[in-house]
């Protein structure tokens, strides 16, 4: 994940103080630049890189910063930079796999006022929104909420309702999605392709801020949600032509160890037919917490193959954060 170069949106795509119902300057300053360094032997290093850059948004008076969790997982060091040039180290306080949120505790004074949180229920499809990347007004984008819909990720991730915006912000990772009244309603997660008026164009997917409140205290106090960890298979499954195909496997992960192979078609979970990635994940997760045995029926070379996968807690594979 490369560090953003010097750039800015065209003025007509930037928000202006006259069109918003909030203090634009204060909102821009509430977004910090995030730089994380990850050891080369970390589990996620080969997938996400050893240097990760993005944004975070200050959500509490003590500087507690919310971002997207993949930026900080297994981080050995984190640095936060404000628009005024203040640089402080940060501690990766928590990464919640179910939502994708990450929390950083600054180890110094940021001198930044927190941004208020709203709810995705307050906005509707086609409403104006703003994607605020670190770097001031030039890195802030006037956008439109294109859709609210379910999202399933091949890395065993599922949101019942994600937020999709167009056009795309090129540095979406951890950037807050802000409503017309200046409240944070989502955190940037992905670059996606959206169908707009019959044409394909790039947009962004955001994790709704509504998912944070129920787990925030647990994440701050213990570093994880109080909910039992979901069973993880390490099986990267994609939907293609109405079928679920194993596109890859985590090295030495539960699925690989059980004999699952890339190219296998996932047909059943616990003898129940699956018809979508979201359906597959829900059927796996309802079997029990991490450690539960998951039986799969696979299609391989025109024949049926049955495997039993002893699921795991994916956090057990990751380096744990430590104070510096």
C-alpha cells in the first residue's frame, strides 16, 4: 500500500464551506494520516505489505483514532500525522474481524478535536456525502451514496449492509464518510466497481459506523469484541458463474490442512446446499465458534469430495500488538 503522492481533486469535486452544514476546516483537521510498519515475517505481510498508508479519524477527546483494521493488523509501529504537521506514535489497540474496524491509541497529544458520529440510517441512496482523506480540502471528495447492500468478501467477511459511493476516492483506506451535517457515517474499506446508469465506474465501499457503538467499549478495554470468535477456515472463496470456487488457501490454514484445494467447488456446508458466498459464510458461522468442525462437500474433477475442517480463530495466527 503506497504512500499518497502530492495531488488534489479538481476544485469542483472538493467540498466548499458554503455548501455544508458543519465546520469544514475542523472536519478536515479531524482526519489524520496513518503509516504502519509490519514485520516481514508477519502472517499478513505477503498479502497487505509491510508498509501501509491510509487515514484515520479522531473520535474521542483523548485522540482515540478509528480506521480500517487491515492497515494496522500486526503493526510493529504506527505513526499518526495531523494536517498541522504534528506527528505522534500510535498503539494498535484493536482490530475487529467481524466489522473490519481498527482502533489506534495515540501515544502523544494530537491536538485534534474529535468528529461526531452519526448513523447510516440518516442518509438515503442518492444523498450527497463527503469522503475525507488526510491532507486538507484538496483530498476531500464530494460524492454520492450510490447504494446500501449486503457485501461478502472472499477473505471470510460479511456485512449485512455496506455503503457504496461514487465517484471513487483514490486513497479510501480508513477515510471517513461524512454526512452533509458533518457526522461520520462510515469508514473506507475498498475500491469497487459500481453500475451507474448502465455504465461501470469505480466507487468505494464503506463499513457503516453503526457497527462500532455495540463493540467500542470492549475494543477499548480488552482489544476485542466480547462476541465469540467466528470459525475461520483460511479458504478464499469467490463466486463465478453461479458457483462458489476456492480461489486460494491460507498457507497451513485449516482448509489447506484438511485437504481443500484451489479450484474446488463448494457445494454444501454441513450437508446443506449453499448458493452464494454470503450463504456459505452464514452456514459456517452458525455451526459454532472458532474451533468448530465444519464439514464441506466439494466438487473436484467431476466428483464429490467430503472434507472435515477444524476451524480456527484467525487472530491466533497474527502478531499481537505491544506497547513501545
